């Protein structure tokens, strides 16, 4: 009888162990973003997904869904709370919908350049804003990726803020993106991104703003005459882990997920910086005029005309970011 009970307990324990291992091996996660498969954000995400699998010995498998396969950016942000996605890459303008102050990084002329942005991600002010977002949303930011500096392209020469007055300009319908063009007097139009090329071609709008890498990728340079280095926003993306997943992770796994996400962000950032550095020469070769402007003039006009409170940002946060070295 004792022998039989011992055997039954052994079988039961083995079954439980097998079930546990099977369960662990079948922990599948969804990583979503809205970018194309050719972009560094996707290739770095795929690398991260594979690396998480390796470093957790297959306990977690991550499938990456690019190009809005799981919904637009607003959808995947909501998906973190709904449980339809586990990890996303998304801009701080969406994080700001849960915690407005974190969006201060989109206020024009917050960052001097990409190095200033990356220094910010290691600063106390970033930790405080990220914690504010986590406290409000429940979700955890594990990494930040450089996206590029937003510049202006136009069919009219622009040498100062005043030259934007009355200019028909496509700008995304995001308050912080609208701040600089409107402060300078542009007539902004929120044309869908997929329709921008045609709108520039047929004259519906005369100008638009985006990082140089986007201007090149979407071939806007074919229907524009001028690249104007307004450098009004140093754009970036957050890698965000859903709160439900983050709470389940052991401290060891939290470190793995964080390390991998930050390594992936560094890979994408390096590639974007390298691509961006080549593009001024590329646009000149294509016959466009590339113009440097006095960014201090643009910044001073924005600061004078666009209150931080308009967006729910805190001026003290912006000022502290200016001091980050």
C-alpha cells in the first residue's frame, strides 16, 4: 500500500512538473508597434523578442506585430490595459493621455539634440515622470529609443519664424506638434499621413514637418524644394510593458526584459543617428536647398506664445530637462 502511494505521489509530482514546464514554455507575449518592417524600430523589436526567448530559456516567447497589425497607436496603448498586447513601442504623446506631464518632452525645443535626449533618459526627472506615468496607467516604461529630429520641408524658402506666416502646412493633429507652426503663424492642416505626398504634390499644402529619415522614406523630397532645419522636436519612442505582465515577472526576469529592451533601443538609436547624418548631403544631391535657421528665435517665439499649461505640462519639468547634461 505504501509503495503504491509513493508511486502515485511520484507520478503526480512528475505530472505537475511537466505541466509547469509546459505552462512556462507556452507563455506567449505580443509585442506591437505601428512601424514598417524595414524600419529600425521593427528590426530591433524582432531582435529583442528572440533575445528574451534565449535569456529566459524559452519560458517566454514573444511574437512581434508590426505596421499596425494589432491596431493604430491609440489602439495598442489601450491594448496594454485590455490585455490584447503585452509590450508596445509608442510615443510619449500617447503616454501623456494617462499622465500629461510626461508629454513635456514633446514641447518644442525641449532637447538640444539626440545626446541630450539620451542623457535625459538616465536622469532623475525621467525617473520621476516615468513613475508618474506608471502610477496613473499601471504600465512600465523600460526603454526609450531616439526617433529623429523633426525638421520642416517646404516649397517656399523659410529663413525665420515669420516666413511660416500664412503657409499651408500639414502637421499631425497632436497639440505639441502644432505648437511651433501655429506660434509662427502657419495655417496647419491635419492631413492623414498616407495622403501627405499627394497633398504636397497637388498643392493642398505647401509644407510639412517630420524627421529627415521620414522625409526620405516617404519621398516627400520629390515634391518639395526646401529642407529647413528647424529642429523643433527631438522625437522619441517608449518601450512599454503592460502592468499585468510586469507584476507577474520575477525580479530576475524584470532585469532581463529591461536589459534587452534597452539594448534594442540602443541598436535602433545608433542606426537612426547614422541614417540621419547622411541625409543632408542626400537632399542637396537631389537638388533641394537645405537651410539652417536660428533655432533660438523659433524657441523664444514658441515660449512666448504657447503656455505649458495649454497641454497640462509643467514648466518646472521643462526647465529641469534643460539642465540635464
